[in-house]
C-alpha cells in the first residue's frame, strides 16, 4: 500500500476511468432531449435503484454512471485496501477470478480490476512474482442499457490505454441473471456435454464417416471443474432488502458452499433501514456455508481516498455540461434540486457504505 501511495496509483487509474467516462458521456448525451432524459431519471436513480423499472427509464444508465460510478469506484478501492489491512484480500497462484454480482456500470468491477492490475505492476517492478495477480472479472448484470454503457466504457478505457489493458475488455460482457447461476448444476451439465462431444471425420480407408470423443473423461472433468470458480465474490449495493436476499438464497447458498478455501465474499451496502436485517441474513448464509467473518461492517467512503475531490470535480463537470444542453431542466423536482445544490452551492459529504467481508478457511480456526 506504501508503493500504491508513493506512485500515485489510485490517482492514475482514477484519471483513466474518469477520462473514459467523460468521453462516453459526451458521446451519449448530445442534445437537450438527452440531457432532459438524464435529469428525469435522477429521482429514480437516487431513491429506487433497487427497482428494475428504474433502469428502464431512457436516461437511467447514464444518470447512474454520472452520480455513482466514480464515487463507488473510489469507495470499492478503499474497501479493497481494508481487505489488505485485515489480511484477507484473496490471492491465487494464477491470478484471482472475480465475480461481481449486479455489476451496474461497473464501479466495483473496474476498481477490483485496477487494484489487482496494480499488484501485478508492483510484482513487475519489485521482481516478486507472488504479487503477480492478473485479475479475471466476470460481471453479472441484468439490465441491457447498463450493459451497453459498461461495454462502451470498457472499450474506451482500452482504447485510451493505447490497447494495453486488454483484461478490462472482460467488462464488455456479462452473465445476465444471477438467478441462473448455479455452479454445481452447471458444472455437472457441462461435464456431461463435453464427455459425449464427438469430432466427426471422413475415413478414406474405410470410406465412411467416423467419430472420436473429443475429450477424455479427465479432460471433460477438468474443463467443467474450472467453470464458475471464483476467488473473490462481490455484492456491491446488490443485496439491498431482505426479500432480495431471499430471492437469491438458492444461488447464494450454491455459490458460497461451492467456493474453495481462500475465497472471499465482499458485501458493500447501506446503513440503517433494512440493512441490519440484510447483513444478519447474509452472516447466517456465510457462516452456514463455511465462511468466517473478517470485516464486520466497517464504514468505507470515497472521502477516505486521495481522489475524493476529483470525484466531486468530475461530477461538477458533467453537471455543467448538462446545464449547457438543458438549462435548469426538471428544477421543480426535490431530488433534482438536491443534486443541483450539491454541484453548485452546498457540497454534501460523500456517502459511506458498510463493508462486510468473509473468508473461507481450509480448516476451522481453533482460536
Ligand atoms: C443498485 S445497482 C448496483 C450496481 C453496482 N454494483 C454499484 O455498486 O453501484 C443493482 C444492479 O443489479 C442489477 N440486477 C438486479 N437484478 C439482477 C439479477 N437478477 N441478475 C443480475 N443483475 C441484477 C440491476 O440491474 C442493477 O444494475
């Protein structure tokens, strides 16, 4: 972490994402109508981001990216630093596979990607290969417009990095529905499918079509076993109500019980309201599937990071841009007034999230 600070790593990576977002927003918002659509989506994005209808509003994906992406990127970075401090940031021999559930425009996915990429840069500079942790990210996101936005954003990041950071292109894709992810069943299905996959060819000696099995039983098993193996599983602002946890309980239980020792679950979410019950529920699921609590609801915020003022400055820049295209749009709506005031007169403190982290150990701890 001293190396990260001394080399302005967060600042540099933040600038890359902020520049890409700015390019994207200018591409996507060109007219007064576009700007109006963003403002119209602001109240739903702020108050009802756990309702799928919110994302069906034309300007919602962009409003969400404007108001949350950079702030939550920095917040997730801060959360990952806490995992380091708590000694529970997962590492893996060949790099960490990450599952980010309910990715949205990708604040946690980009932060986790950049964090591990930084570690890999550290390994190259110091010659210590154990820190070489190239990340692989799998996003899970339901909403089409949000997926489109993140896809476009990842491509811009890639282009602006002079095509260096190709791992970021994984963020162009997403599994669409968390309810469809059931690792153990999917693996079994894949193994059966591979086991009986045949390659057909024409045998000129016997003058007939013949076929061979493409994989041996061991090969089919090895390929299937690597499906849905994650070392870090992130739920950032996804488990927002008790009924959400209930809906996803079968998937959560399957993924968590299936996770290997050394895997870590990171949950980020709000405070108050339904959250104490949500966290209690998640605690029970994590414990019953062999995870131990490592970070018990510590507060994390972009305000704890060196890019805190940059997050605000980028928000102001977009605000001014919208204002030029659609002066004082939707100004009679209270949530819009709040956002306007934040970016013009009265800057609000950056929000904080609770961070809960759990780790699966190889053997139960004795102390
Ligand atoms: C509140 S947003 C959180 C986005 C991001 N993780 C963050 O921290 O800002 C929740 C996201 O979960 C997505 N979502 C809801 N149900 C889902 C499901 N069944 N499978 C995948 N994504 C889902 C929504 O479309 C939305 O983008």
